[in-house]
């Protein structure tokens, strides 16, 4: 059972790393080629949503960043 959980955890970590890399690639492509995929606009909208929620948004953002760094 522990091996199965470790395997699933490893897969999720690899998928998360892949998604972060794809987001970074999307941002670079957006900067170079006028944001054809809307990645930069999507990130901007996400930051606006966190900002509109005031302190709760900042706490949520802090928790997400802390959770991701524990990996």
C-alpha cells in the first residue's frame, strides 16, 4: 500500500512539474508572440481575483505557495 501511494505521489509531482513548465513556456511564448494562447491574460485575471478578495485572497495565495514549496 505504501508503494502504491508513493507511486501516485511521484506521478502527481511529475505532472505538477510538467504543468509549471508548460505555464512558464506559455508566458515566454506570450511575451514573444503577442499572447496568442491567452496565458498572460489568464494569469492576470487570476491575480485580480486574489486581489479582489482582500486578506482572504492573500492568505489563500500564501497557503498555495507554502504548500507548493514543501515539495
